[in-house]
C-alpha cells in the first residue's frame, strides 16, 4: 500500500468564498485562505462537525506556529506546508497528513499499528457517516450510511469528528479525554468576531499562543517536547498515553481505524481497544481545552442535556461565576466594539444514543463587552437572574391557571390535566427562551434600566395571558362549564399576580399600569361629559 490522498499536496478540501464560488484547496492553501478571511463555509461539513473542524485547524496552526517560534500566521502555503511537515520529522514524506498509508505508518488522524494488522480487523465501514455516526434511537435525525458517493473531504471531516469529539460507544470503543466521561460531550463556548471562518480562526490561534504557559501550569501538561499530534504514536490498543506527556495544544485520537482506497472509492476498517488512548479519566474533562467550560464548584467539564443551551444554562455560562470562562470566551482589547457574539455548540449524548446537536448564539452588546472586558459581568449576571426568576414566577402562575381551566376549577386535578397544562406553560417559556438575550441586551444598554425592566415584566405577563387565552379551545366545551372554567383561570392568573403573594415587583408594575389605565379612562369619561354639555 502506498501513501495516497495527501492533504498537504492535493486539493481535497472544498470551501465557498463570500460570493459563493467553490474552490478546492490543500490544507496549507486553506490556512492561507483563512489568513485572508476568504472562507464563507464548507459545503460538505455537517453541523455537528463544525466545532471539531474549527478546533482542529486552530490547534494544528497553534502547534505549528509555536514549534516555529512564531506568534503570527505564515504568509504563504509553502511556509505552512514546511511547518506542518516539521511536526512529523520521522515521516517527512507527508504520510501523517495523508488519508491512506501503510499500517505501520501514521496516516491522517490514524495511529500506526503493526504491519498488516488491519487485515484482521473485522469492522468495515463503507461510508463516512457510518464512521462518524450520531446514534439516534429511531434513525431519524441523521440517516445511517447514506453517503454512498462520498468524496475524500467527507472522510476527512468524519475522521476529525470521530477522533476529537466521540464518546463511549460500547465495549472497546472509548471516547476522547476532552470530555467529562464517556457519555458526555465536547462542548464549545467562545466569542466569535464579525467575519467569516478565518476571523474566528485567527482570533483563537492568537489566544492559544498567548495562554500556552497558563495552560501548561494549570493542567500539568508538558511545556517542551510534549506529544502534540497523538496519531503519530504507534498504538496496539492495549496501552494508554499518560496525560502529562502531552503538549498543551494536543490533538488526540480515540479509536483504532484505518482508511483504505480502491481507486477513488474509500472505506474504513476499525477495531476495538482495551483501554482509552489517553489516561485522563480522573480529570473529568479538565484538559486545558480552549472552548470547554469547567464547573467552578465540582471542577469538571460541562455536559449538556437534551435541553441544550437553554436561556438558563447559556446565561450561567456567559455571565455567572458558576463556570470558569473558557480561553476563547474572554473578551480582548483588540476585539471589535460591536458585532461580537458568543457561540455555544455541543452534542447531547446519552447511553447508546445522542439527544441532538445544539447551537446557540448570544449577542454581546457594547456595554456587555465593556463589562466583560473589565471582568465585571456579575452585573449582567444579576440582571439575567432577575429575568430568569420572573419568567419562572409567571410560568408557575400560568400553569396554575391552566390547571383551573382544563380541570374546570376543580380543587384537585389529574396528572393528565397537569401534563396538559405543562405543555402550554412550556410553550410560553420556550418563547421567552428564544427572545431572552435580545431582551436582556436592551435592558443592559438602556439609560433607564429599571424602566426597561418594568416594561419587560408587563410584556411577559401579557404574553403569558395570551397563551392562557389560546388554551381556551382545549378547556370545557359545554356552555354550562365553559364560562366558569375560563373565569376561574383568568381570575387565578390575574388575581394572583396582583396579590400580596405575588413577586413584589411584578405586582407593583401591574398595579401601576392598572391605576394608569383607570386614570386615563376617567379623563376620557370626563372629557366626553364636557363635550356633551
């Protein structure tokens, strides 16, 4: 078997420019396109592969630049090619950056094994989506093994996704070190500047290089001569690498797999291992990854659930002290004053399945940026928590009113009624979730924050009331009961929010509005009386 399909010398990677023109590039040429911020997107890249691909390109560039004692990217594709080859001195022919190579040689994200060993491996994967498969209980999210006409780029993305973000998938199929356990995930949370792929790539490369020493010290990694490209190391499946052998920017592999080519057609052959490639279980995902949030209290990497990055979690990650900010999350002096967002990405993984790919963008307003730059985001966190509490209070009140409506004002209602009421209440909360950060930004930017907050409180009460009225069609239908049920629901909803038991601020702003409306009606009535005279 010969070395084939070199990422260094063959234009295997397809991207689109800002004017939608498609181009093919080698890996070094792609990095130059990033330098020039020419890359708008990658047509073959699937959503769940976006972060692994970005992280791989950032880590690889940072490794090469540090080895070359540079703090700025190279200016030509030839310089990038030379720098990448310098990372594999024992494989100067480029085998480590080729999709196909002999078993005893490293191939792209494929660790070497004994010569001819892969002939005994029994798991054959005919398509790249079989190699990089999001396991779903009903095979509905992404259909399995549909990429029958895959190109080299599809296999490149599948390898990066598998080797740098996959978790435990049955005996002998272990996950990566950069997550909190085999059933967790590798989340991403970081600032994204205005621009295309290259702007974010350049920013994150700079941040990795600036923080290299800090990563070494905090996570006990190797400052010099550490293992950076883990796939260069031979792996028999029975041994693990010690975490303290690794470079702070290390790019790992977690599975034993080799790509085979038959003309222009590819397949993968894989086998199991007896242990993880990197011995880091006790670290609970604390590896110095530039995008992974760490829980401050328990000291472990974030793992998301099927709820994804809902407004509560996203707010805690962005502004509170519950999580340590990621390296790429911290706002920098050289970041633009407008247009910044925080991008959150992750796959929710369970036992034997995934629970969806989740992605969310949090806009950073001008004042938010200034507060984050001064590391004073507690002010934003306080406002966000007040809003989260208010949404919860209104949701509970709405749920109680819905139970009165659907249960015909009975004192005790069945679990079926409670669940039905919960669905309507959840619809209200989901609506608030979608607009949460836009509304939060308006308050942070407002000159009169108290006034903006009070207007928002009135708005969420009105939106909850609208959900209650929409639920009228699901309540009793008989004329004898319908008015009683609707009246009881409206009374419970509006009455409670204005009562002494209601959250004080909500009750106050509602009463203020009620009084203002009464005063306006009184003035209108008096005006009508004057006209009649």
